């Protein structure tokens, strides 16, 4: 069976013939460009500047030179613009990173440098606008710069937090149609990151693409507002959901069922040891709007819906199911209450676990190749039973993961799939 057929089996909770593998299809299942360079060298591939597909996290393009040797089954399609608000596609130019690697970036990837040597990124790539993100001089990715105006309660306006959400144009739809047709022809499963459906994702709240973001843009203030200003947050989500459903309707008109899954939301609700919110708060603030999105998708398409949520979120798994999500990621198996066997037994008939293949906090970066192999084989054995599993690491592979551990991970997958 080809990749797409195996994928459809597993997301429909049927036993696939092998573990389905993802690397690089989304902004939360990818690999840092520095790690990717070393992986390419291991496989004897041409040394060349790698394209940065997601500049905020500095993720690299997993191209066809790697997709087939590794056995990747899922490819992604993303929007025209990136998180900084400029075109994320060609033409490209070379840029030398702080760690000395030459990479390919979009032409509007224009940076300046602070007095301390930090790399500063600007909205829309316009260096005349104050920066919206910073990469420390010894860092490997950007952090948002919070540009929060003083909040005056009597002047808070929901529209200010909706500036970045608008209806798709014919030009947008032409882009999506072209890109979806291109990846669909590969025979791989397709996951699309359409955008506009993330409710309160703190990576997006600061509005790094906006010249002068208004409303609530400070991450801490946003979290506090879910308690202190719940009506304001719900009004944002209500309007955002209306816009998102109209955009999904328009995209469905050009994409149809050439998409197998859609990345809905990356809103994190967990820490290493607990959740940010109670089940009751989730059901009041988030669930009604997630359910509207998921219900529309399930009624009108064959797409599966993908929810990213880091941390110890086992107490919210039932709520995710009630909200209509099909897929949970990254399955942070080293967080409190996130034991793989327990998760599979309790939720495996209703949720697809996309991730959880190996711990990226300790084992993959700091373990031995033998420890990597052992954990990959064990987690595949647990999660792949009766389908409902797409192998991926717990979030993106970071910059300095040893190449021998990455190779051990893929060799263990080959071993498991060869049984």
C-alpha cells in the first residue's frame, strides 16, 4: 500500500501494515535547519544551503532527497506568508546564521542586529518598522518581542485583536489550489496548515506580522485575560470562528478531498506538570468554538482535524474529544500523567496520537543510540496497535540533537516496520 492508504488506515483506527511516519509536514513536527544539515550529510546528500521553511523556529525543508530514504508518509502545505508577514516562498537568497550555517531564506527576510549582537526581525521584512522578534546571538530561533500598548479597559476593542484575520481572496485561493494539487500528486498523505483557526495560540497572540499590534498582545496578559476578561476573549473567538469557517468553505471549494488532515490549532494548555486551565474553563472558553470548526469540517469534508497542545494535558483529553478533534499532538510522554500505555488504553479508540514517538527533552538529545532505539520500538508497539498513530518526535527536532541519535531513531522505525 502507498503512504496515503496507510495514513487513511491509521487515522481511521484500522491497523496499518506499518507505522506511518511524519517529519516536516507542519510547524510542530519538523526539524531545525542545523540538525537537518547534519542528517543530510549522514545520508550522503549534496551539501547545499537548506531552505528555511519556518523562520520563527528556523525549521528546514525536508525535501524529496530525504522523504523517500527515510520513508516519510506525510507532506504538508502551508500559506503564502510566514509568521512575520512576508512571502515565505521564492525567490530566495542566502543568509548566514549566527552559528555559521548558510541557509536559503525569502527575499524579504531582512534583519538588523542589536548592540549585543542579537538578530532582529521586523514585520513584513521592513527594517524601518521596530522589530517584532529577536534571536539571541548564541541562539537558534526567534522569540517574540512583546509590543503591548498600555491597556485602557474602557477602550478595549475586540476588532483590535482581529486585525490579522480576514477573508481569503481569489489570489489566496489560486495559491492554495496550486499548492494542494502539487503535493497531492505525490501520493503522500497531505496535511494543510490553512491558518486563521488557532484560538489564542500564544505564538501568534503577539502579532509579529503586524506593524503596530493593538488589543491584548502580551502573552502573560492574554492568559490572565482568559480569567479576568472572559467575555472579551469569547467575543474574539466568536468572530474569528465565523471568519475561519467562511475561509474553510472557500478553500474546500478548490481543495475538496485532496487534503487528508488540517492543522487547526497550536494553542498550548499544559506545563510539564499540570494544565494552564481547568476542564471547566476549557469547556467555557475554548470548546464551543473548536466544536463549531470541527463540526463544520466533519459535515462538509473528509478532513481529519489536528490539535497541537504541549504539556501534561491528560485531564483535557476528554474535552478535546468532545470538541471534535481527531488528532492530538505532540503527545508529550515525559510530562505528568502522559504515560503512553495509559493514554492509548483510555483515548486510543477516539484520538489519533501524532507524536509521542520519542522524548525530545532527554532521550533524543542526551541519550545513547541504544536508548533511542529502545524507546522508539516500545512506543511504536504501544501506540500503533489498532492504528491511530503517526510517528513523530515530541515536537520539533532541535538544533543540536546528535546525528547518531536521529539515525538510530529512523533505523529503529525501519526495524519495527520490517517485522
